[in-house]
C-alpha cells in the first residue's frame, strides 16, 4: 500500500527544523505533546528524514510501558550499539543497558553521571539527535537522565514526546519547557479539511470527509488504520463498515482485567449513552431513564443500595459510578464533558465496546432501560428502511433522490435515537420494531 502523506503538522515540522538549525554547543529542545494516536511519532519520523545537514548520530529510546525498569531509555537507545569502548565501568554499562548479568554496585548518582557520559560519547562532536518517546511512561531513573541531558551542554537536538504525564513526569516536562532553548507544540486532532486531504490521497476523492472525521474524532491513528483496512473497498466503508476485529480489539482489550462493575458500566454506556447508563446504575427505569438520555447527570449522583433494582449492580449492592467513570477516563475510553457528563472519546470506541456485548447482557440492558419508542421523522424512517435492506449510503441516496451527505446525517441521527452502535444494530432494531416492509 502506498504510504499516506502526513496530514497537517506543517507548522510543527517547521518548528523542529528551525530548532535543528539553532543547535550548537548547547542543545535545542522540542517537546511534542498530545493524546495517543494524534501522530507524534509520525511527526518525529518525518522531521528526522527532513533534517539538513544530516545528524551524525540519532539516539532514540522509549519506555516499556507494561514493565518499566531503571534506565529503560538508555537500554532502548543503545540497543545494538557496541558499548565496549564507551566510558565507564563495565558493571555500570551492563546496568545501563539492562544486561541480565548486571550487578548494581553503584549509587544512583554515579549511574546517572555514567549515563550522561555515555550519551555524550555516542553523540561525539555532533550535531546529533536524541529522541525520547513516551516520556509519560518512563521510569524515574530515565526521567532523571532526560532532565540532566537537557541541562547539559550537548551538540544535539532533543525531541521529547509525551501524553498527559503523572506528577513526576510532569515535573520533568515542566523543566524541559522552562528554558529559552525549548519549542513546545501540542498536537490536536486533524481538522475535517485535513481528513479530506488524507481521503483524497488514498481514494482520489474528498467525499464523506465530514462523516469520517466524526467517526474518528480526527485521530490520525484511527484514520490511517481505517484507510489501510478499507483501501480497496472505497471511502464510504470508512463511515459504514464495522470495525475490523484487530481495530476493535485495541479498544476492548483495555477492559481486560478491569473490575466487573467497570466493564458493566462501559457496556451500558456504549449501548445507552453515558447519562442513561448512570440512570440505569441508579435503578431508574422508564421515564427516568428517558430523561437521563437528554439530561446530563453528574458522575457520582447515581447510586443505589438495592441490587434488585439495577441490572448493573455488583454483588455489594452499590454501583460506584465515580470509580467506574474515572477508571474508564483513565483508560482513554471515556472523557468528561464541561458539565461533568461522561461521553466516549471517539464514536468508534463506543462501536467497538457495544459490538462486544453478549446478546443476553445486551437484551437485559435494553429491556431495563425501557422508555418509549424514539420519534423518527418521515425521512429518517425511509433511510432506516434502506439501512435494514442492506443498502450503503450511496445506494440509499440514489434510491431516495437525496445527497449522500444528507443520508450520512440521517444515519448518524438514527444510531443515536435507536441506541445503536452500528448499522447492523440499527437494522436489527428496525426489524424488531416494524420499520421494514
């Protein structure tokens, strides 16, 4: 597959190239922040390829997020690099490169000094580049090294990427950003026009960009993965087609090992919406649940001591929605709106979780939610009938004599009104409720 060009990020790329031109005896620092999937690593790769003159050495390292160990960055950056001629005691070098036979016989301060000396020796006279990926996941020893390197005169460009850090990493990030030698850029989601640029490059058309932007939230990772999955199917599949299994598992795998009440709340929120799930956790049904669908509830306001009234109540009888919501926020599944109401970070995140709910649990949740049948306009009924017949948006547009953009808007409204996470669910809902001929 032809690689997709990097969309947007022109200003950020120019800032990195500008910092490279300023490298001398003192390092220049570029800090790139943004949530997972916005394209930080892609931007770094594009910048490294564009640096002129070419760096004499690039040292790139990152954290092992699942099992961080001391000096993960150094071990990663020096992987495959011969260390026999590097300065420092052999035992210290063995520790810094995480050799299995390493013996720790040195103080943290001495190890830090050796790590700095090793980095300087590898860089030589430069100019070189140090890349620190995922600073938020680095171990304390690596964080101390990054902070020390940033303060040490080096003929290098230091590029750091990070998501939202914890307290310790946050202090290092603040220290990096507090010098006149630092350029800091925060990468947000792609705009609808930038999504359209990607679609035009991949499919030769900008059609459907607004709907694709809505589904992906402008996240560069999700966008490129969908393009890769449906390159031969055409751009409409990026809006209509169910998520491929390998993409859906990237979402659902985050719930593996979580508390049962957290998983149940995620399922309820995916099927019903965040506010309705809060009402359901409180044991509210019927009209209360319907009201919850349109009025945001503050997390923590929904609790009950009667497990018999809630399909989601754990064995203890109390649904701690604060704990469930905030855990899902920390997993990157939910976000809290300005009013404190939970919502899914991306529509496709909701899709993946809703599609993973087993039929018995799905039926129980929908039955418990209750409430009257949603009001559908005449045109929405027509579009729903087309969806139930298995038509694509283009086929529905042709059949009804309306634009594909209008059909896309109606489909989005139908998914919301029927509580469906996908076109398949909406079609099943239409069959159950008599909206098919």
